[in-house]
């Protein structure tokens, strides 16, 4: 995957309703969207590192700790950063929410309308 900061990159899971709704809101921000459905594409090391750097987060803090797989196999384990990268790459469904990257910024979209925050557009409801 190539990265163009003038495109809105959305890392999302098309199987989740909230993620699909976030994509719909993202389409109102810009028509230039690089859709990265984590069920269909493999997250590259470069994209993962860039995303985490822009978010100012580590892999573990981006995981859905309520997920049954996390509870069974990961909870309580201490791992090196490279191991956390491997977990996210092989189980992208563990990401707790869609992540949007746009114009050098990144945001975790906890709610679908959070995608507006990255574009600098206030949400009027």
C-alpha cells in the first residue's frame, strides 16, 4: 500500500457496523479515500509503525481487550514491541476501532463521527 497524505486512509473492519458507518462519514470529508479493509488486505509494517507514531500510542493500547481472543491468549502477557506488531498484523480484528490517517495526522475513531476530527471539521448534531 502506498501512502499519500492528501488521501484519507481508513483502516477498518468491513464486518463491523460501526466501521462501515465510519467509512460513510469519511466519504463526506473527502472523495479521496484509501480504504484498507483489514479483512481483505494485510497491514504492512511501515503503515503500522507510521500509524502508531502519529497516534502516539503503542500496539497494546490499540487492542480491544474485551475480545475473546485477547482474553484467552494475550491478557496478562508482556511482549516486545515487535511481538505486538505481529499480533496486530495477524489478528487485525483485535484493533478496537477504525483508524483514520489524513494530512499527517491520525485518529482512532471510537465513534463514526470522530473521523470529522481529523479533517478539522466540527460535528454539528
